[in-house]
């Protein structure tokens, strides 16, 4: 009787080559570069120059500065500038135009939260602090150039109209830079408030209250002796009087303490905006 042979082992057929995984030598045709602050600056510049709110707010700002400045320049004489700088004609327009820069500062960041585009922005650039820093830098550069340039131009026009022998020789170029810096810092403060509140109407209302209330409340605080000192400080450091001091309307002050106070407030608000940006969800 013959012994049965064990079954032969079946050989497994090799898998088709089309099922094999891709090799490690694949190279993407899309160039990959590390992102940096320059990319964020380019993105924010593209945004701010593409929206209509920038054109409207800055356009109204320039109209206010030049129209009111020319009106004051035509109604003044050479002797009026014995103790005043030629840039004083831009004071009223700058005081009104600061509302435009405050509005633009808020809209630079709050409009993205309102439309939901901020999610796309943070998806493309997960480094949130880099995006916010780019917004601050681009806005400040734009606001400072526009405000300072308009005041300088208005000062040059006034100097051409009232450079007679009766006029004084008060330095006026420095006041243009200080005035432009002051209103630009107000815009940066507005941008920081807009980043923290994430709501256009709320942030604009808060900034208008911050600018207008200190100019209105002293009229009531000076009535009582207990609140007189507070009213006097508000009168010295509110935005309209600060600009008046910068442009020489108050001969006893150059506006430097007011500018320093605004710098401190702006730095504190910017720091708060960065802290809240990293702690909260989009």
C-alpha cells in the first residue's frame, strides 16, 4: 500500500505592480518656501489697498484737511503767524479727520471677523501674531504717510501765502510729524481695540467715546471742587486739546506729554490684542 504524498504548498502570486506604493524619490513641482513676515506684509498691503473703505476714509480725511486748511489760510493774515506755525491751518482738518483714521483702523481687522475671512487668513498663515503684526505695520505706515504728508503740504501752501515780512519764523516741519504721529497712534489704538472686540460698531463706538468723552466731561467735572482736578487733567490730555498743543495753539506746552501718554496707552492696547489673539478661538 503506497503512502499518500503531502499536498504541495501553493505559491502566492506576486501582487500586480500597479498596487505598489509610490517611491520616495517623488518631488513636488510646486516650490515650497518658508513663510516670513514679508509674506504677511504683502498680503495685508494687498487687502488694505483693495477694499473701498480705505479709499473712502482716506479720501474724506484729505478733503477735510485741505478744505478746512485752505479756508483758514485764506481768512488769516501774515501777522497771525508770528507765534503760530504754518501747519496750524491743518489743525481743524486733522482734528476732524482723526475720526476717519479711527474708523479705518477698526475696519482693518474687524471687517475680516465680520465676514468670516479671518478663518481663511489664519489657515493660510497659522502664525496669528505674524498676521496681526503685519496689520499694525501696514496700517501705521499708510496712516503716518498720508497724515504727515497732508499736513506738510498744507504747511507749505500756507507758507507760500503768508511769508511776508509781518510773519514770524516759527519752526513748523516738526509739528507736522508730531501731529501725523498722534493721529496715526490713535488709529493703531483703534486697530488694537477692534482686534480685541472683533466687532466694527462696538469698536468704533468705544474709540469715539475714548476721544470725545474726555473733551465733554470737563465741562461738568469743573463745577465741583472734588472733581476739578480730574476735569483739568482731562482737559489737558483729551485728543482735541492735545492736537492744539502740538500745533502751537497753547504756547505753554508742546504736546509732548500728551503724545507720550498716547504712546503708553497704545502699547498697552497692542499687547492686550496680541495676548487675546492667542488665547481665543477664531
